[in-house]
C-alpha cells in the first residue's frame, strides 16, 4: 500500500464506541500511546507474552482496520522469551486519550474524567492486562496498578464505586507500590462485569473466580 493509499485510509478511520472503551482499558493496563509529532497524532501499541496470543488476536480483530500489518508481529525478547503485539496507525482520533492519560513529561496517569470514560468492557480489558485472582479460596481479585500514585488510584476507586458499585481497597505491593484489591463482597459484581469477555479467551480464563459467593 503506497503513501497516498495509506493517507486515504487513515482519513476514513473513526473509533467506534467499543474501540474507545477498549482503548481506555488498555491505557489503564499495559497499552501505550506513542506520538512522533509532539502530540498531534498518536498510535496505540499493544504487546504481551506469546502465551497470551489469543488475547492479542482478539484485540487485533477489534482494531483490524487501524493496523497496517496483516497480522500481529512476534519478536524475541532479551530474556529469551517471545512477545506478540501490534501498533496502529498514528491518528488524531487518539489525541484525546494521549492528552487524558499522559502528563507533559510523558508519564501515564489516571484522567480526572475516568468515571465518564470507564465501561464494562474497559474494566475487563484492564483486568486481563493487569489483574489476577487474589485467592481462589476467598474468591477475591487484585489489579496490579504499579506505577500509579495513591491519588490516581483513589480517583479510580471512586469511579468504580460511583459508577459500578464496586468497593475496593488499596494494598501494598513490593513495599513502595500499591494495587487495587476487590474483596469478596464486590467479587460477584466484578465477575459479572468481566466474565462475558474473559471467559471467551482461553489464556485468560484462569483469572476468573469459578465458584462465586452467594449474593
């Protein structure tokens, strides 16, 4: 595809509601936005271990029109393992998310608008990126939010409580980091939110509580 064809294609691109919601989930988690022109346009980069290739394939299909490559790339990492991922076209439609999720020093943070931006599929994607079962016995969840400040996480907690009635707490991880803990009393509602998406991706099923507490 030549440069003119690419430009014509990019001009027709528009994020739909589902894609916008997934972008938010990815940016809360392991996804990144990159800019090569001081924030005029951004591109979305997704990369995971090869063991999670079905998850990356699912995300690839969600953004297939936005990706110049016909399939996700696979690359060798320094630790000898392989990763799989993709990068979208650079586009002005992603600028809003770059402005919301990144500070002037290019450090990621939680937007003040996160309550408005957060959706059920966004929560599911965020959890698939960064979540894990805290305890199968206690039927609770963790979301590993390393890198975010306490203030950022408190904004997220309030959004989860106000919009989805999810009670959470902050637990220390590796002494200086914090993670969001979802206790048993909110685990059923959380599972109902994420299950429609997580249960369809084989490499993610182990992250679901299989036997839920009674309401």
